[in-house]
C-alpha cells in the first residue's frame, strides 16, 4: 500500500465481487473497513441469520447496498425489507437498526455532513 491510497483491506486494479471479500461466521456480525475518513466511511458487513445492529443514529446519510441475503431495516419506525441487489438510504439523524432475516451481506457507505 502506498501513502496515497485511501482504501484498505481490498485489492487494487482487479475486478472483485464485494460479497466474496467477507465471510459469514455463525452467530456473529463481521465487518471489514474499506475506507474511513472524517466525511465518509465504506464498510462491508456480514450478519448471520437472526443477528442485528441495534437502533442508533448517525450524523451522515447512510446507503445500504445489499450483496446477499435478506434483512429488515427499521428507519424512523418504518420497516423496509431489503434483498440482494437492492439499495436503501437511511437519512442522517434518523434512528435506524437492522435484523438479518437470513444470512446477509451489505456494503454500507456513510456520507457525513461537512463540519
């Protein structure tokens, strides 16, 4: 890795399938950070069936791109069911949480408000 590379934990100059870059672990949530900067974060997640991320808020808009499986995402009290190939945006400062209805992988991108 050179000092100019912003992304990590991912191969450069190669065609990749994001869902192949993170494995499932039974009974666990696994995450792999791809980029972490003051204004943006990009993270891969895999969740075993029944695992979840408790309700919380973030200071930025969050985009979930579903790579595998199915989950229910609660955004401001509304439940959205998402499946592989779908994307959902969670607005900044609105409580949201997630539960994997089956094994589930996602790419989470958070874009934060300028300071």
